[in-house]
């Protein structure tokens, strides 16, 4: 069941319940009012008859027959000469009874004119208390009012006044039918109006659903839900959905970028591995030739194979270092003495080229927040890269700038052209090409990953013919 139908049914149910309660209350009030009106009329009629009867002589009841049977009732004109007995309303039925409940007088004095009176009612009337009864007379419901007439604290006779309830019941039945028809009609109209209103209210949600479905099918996370209404619950839903789409778009772009980098990485790795493996495979083929090659040529081939094997080992080591950096290994964030790390790096990298000078300037008592081993690995990569691209000395320096410590590794080599500078941190990227630049193009990429994982910054400044400077920035330590 849709939300629209549920809302419409709920609205219709509430309205129907309200109409039912209102109709029941109206019916109850009308029923009570009409009954009270009938009782007032019957009470007035009975009181008039009782007062008229008191103005007559002492009740002259007919003598009972000799056989002991009840006396024959007499007409009203014989019972009393008062006007109330002569012109009694036609819609009311009046009777006069004795204290034992026997019929004494009726408009026409007929025996079968007696009205019902229960034993309980008779006992109540004999005690001087009025009594109400309802009964079916000639298949017609009647309301009967019984009033005792008391003379000198003694009940002398009983006046009965009755009126048909048919008209009242017919009126109440018509009212209930009208309320039922009107309530049903109003409920149907309310259902239609509620269906239209709920459709208008839920239209933005339908648009959100349709947009979400289209985005899922097309994978176009740049689309947004268009909503121009008030910032109610629906407006907040649209805003939340658009914010979610923005985050999904960013995440999708990052994933797509990562997949592209992974594809490029695999392609580059395949290319780098293919060259030494092809060389090794070719040299092995040469060694298996028949007749065998001269010993001098075999020695050259073996030497070449050793070089290619060493190259493969270096490439695998570089890839392992890159994998460790990408794996997200937890780096310790602690205060590291930069001066000690720089001195160790200078001593170790000096062994790479003893003929070159590696100078250290201004690194006294500087500390940064980071991982000591990761910081040392970054600096070794930076110095090794500087040695590869320069024939002169390499300079290391460090200084404090505000809440950061800046470390510079400067060489005086060929420099990097401006158009190539944005790509120097890409994997397997080499500025001078494979034949000129040694290495695999992974060092700076590893350094960038390690620096960023220590909340640091890394950048390269270069000028063609003047050299390059790798700049590292880390937060100041305690």
C-alpha cells in the first residue's frame, strides 16, 4: 500500500470517525429532546385532566354489577362536565382508572379502551408516585404517562395519558438515514480531496524517487533534486538527498581516480618488468645456442643478466616500499629531532657517492611531529633523487616558520621544465626519460605518500639550468 493511499485512508477515517461521533451526539440529543417534549406535553395534558376531575363532584364510580363483574366504563361526558374532558386533543389518548387499575372512564366508555399498566407501575401509583411506561398498542409504540389523583392524601383514581411514538421514531429514523447518507457522501468527497492533496504533497518525494532511480541507472551523480517549496520535512529531505549526492559524487570520483591510478600503475609495472625479463629471456636463448658462443661473449651475456637481475630486485624493492606506504600502516605521531635525523641521512647518503659533497645548514634543535623512520625514509629518497639529477653538491637545510618546520633538499642539476613539474610525484614518471634518468620513478611518489600520512606537505621548486629544491613542511614538535 502506497504512502499516498495510507494518508488518504487515514484522513478519511479521521473524518468519518468525527462525523460518526457528531452524528451519534446529534441523534442522541434529538432523541432526548423529542422524548422530553413528549413527556412535557403528556404531563400537561394529564395535569389538566386531573385538575378538571378535582373540580367535579366526588368521583361517581359506576356501581358494580350483581354478578361481581367489573363495572362498565362510562364516557367522559358522563364522568365530568368539565371542558377538558369534552375537548381532549385527538392525538392523545386519555383514560381514568380506579385505585386498583380498573378502567373507569374513556372518551367513548368502551371496555376494550384500557391501556396497559404493569403491576410495578400500579404499586408505584398507589403510593402516590407518577409512572411512565412504553407499550405496543395495535402494533404501534406508545408512551403512557400515569398520574395519581390525590384527595386528602389518598389516591382516589389514576389518570392515564398516552401518545404514539410512531412520528417521533419516524423522525429519528429519517435523521439517522440522513446522517448516514451525508456522512458517507462526505467521506467519499473527503477521500477524493485527500487523494488529490496527498498527491500534491507527495509530488516532491516522487520526484526524489524518480531522480534517485535515474541517477542509479545512469550513474550520473552530478544531478540534483530540484525543489522550490518551503523548508519543511520534504524540503529537508530534498536538501539531505542533494547533500548525500554531493558526497557520493566526491566518493565516486575518488574511486574512479583510484581505479585509473591502479590501471596506470599496473600498466607501468608491466612495462618496467617486461624490459629486464625480455632481456633475460633473450640472453638465456643466446646461451642455449648450438654451437655454443665463445666464452668471452658468454661472459658478457652473464654480466648483462646479472645487471638485469639486480635491476629487477631494485624494482621489486621499490614496489614493496610503495605498497607499504599505500597500505596505510599506522605512523607514530611523536616529537622527532630533525637535526639528528638530517645528520644520519647525510652520513648514510654520503656512501652513495663519496666524491660528492652533502652539506647540512641550520638544523639545530628543531623538532617536528611525525614518525622518525618515515621521515628518514623521505629524506633519503630526496637526497638520492638529488644525487641522480646533479653533478654538484647537495644542500640540506631546515628552519622554523611559524608553527611549522621547513626542510629543503637542493640540487644544482639540469632542473625540471615547468610543463613537467606537476607530474614529478606521479608513479613511474621520469623527467629525463628512461635512457637518461636512472631509477624507476617511484621514489618521489613514496615520499609524497609518507609525508601526507604525517600531516605534512611536499612540493618541488625548479628552474631549468639552475637545479631543483624539494620542500617538506611538518608541524612543529614539542
